[in-house]
C-alpha cells in the first residue's frame, strides 16, 4: 500500500494509508498496464494493491458488518470518515467494486447516517461535509449525482442559491447559501460534468 500525509482536502491525515488514495493508485496502474505492452507488468502490482486494500482497509462494525475504513495504520487502527474532494462513494465509478457490493453499501450507509458528524443527514441540505469546511459540500452533491442519486440531488439543487447561482465549495445546511469557497471554478466544472453524466 502507498502512504501519504495529505488527504484530498490537503488537510493532514489521521492514519498514513488512505483507502481512496490507494484505489486511485490501483486504477492508475491498471490503466497504464492497458496502454502499452511495456506497462503490462503493472497489472500485477495493481492486483497486489487491491488485495492489500481488501485485507487492511475493510473493517467491521459492532454487528460484524464490513465497511471501508477511511485511513488505516496497518496495526489495526482506522477512522470512519469521508471527504467530498475524494469520496469513498466514488469507488464503483473507478471500477473498484460494484454499487451493490455489501462492503461499499455499508460504507455509504455509515457516512450518510445521522450518527456520522459530517453527514448533515437531518438537515434540508443533506450532503456530506468535512472539517476543512464543516458544511455540505457541492462536490458531495456532484458525487451523489455520479452515484445515481438524481432525485435527491434535484431536490437539493432547487433549494440552494450557492454563490448567487455560481458553484461554491460549501453551503449552509439550512439556508443553502454559500459558506466557503465563493465562485469555485473547479467545483463548477465537476458539478457540470456530474449533471451531464447523470442525465445521459
């Protein structure tokens, strides 16, 4: 597995091995292996990374249900967490698992449950945030679109004003007004892409 000291938000990690980041490495190596014969050996490395993810990153809750931990230390410690700029919700999009996979479904249920601090599950704008900006993120809305939660996202889009109609980093969970990251071009581009993909 590959370690890092920064999460997708550029905030420091809790544990050094981040599940989402290692899935990205797996995907990159698989794609490289298919590009040309000189990269074919990377397919084996990608397979080893996936095996390591499934061995070390899959945890179990008190009822024995498996889920993906956000980050781990290879000594049994992990955290339950998610970040909109690099969400565990996107694992099926990369082909890492099926949307119907039990581990994936349990993971999504955990980070969207009212018990998870940054789910905002009981708020009018019920999308995921994180400590970097502790409000629902527009990137999380885009992630939900890519995951097929179209009616959920349509209802939220009708409630939020963002930054005078321009995509921003995060919005207030009740009013839908911009809280951080006014006029975020990267976010706007990803939101447009997600809307297009969801409606195709």
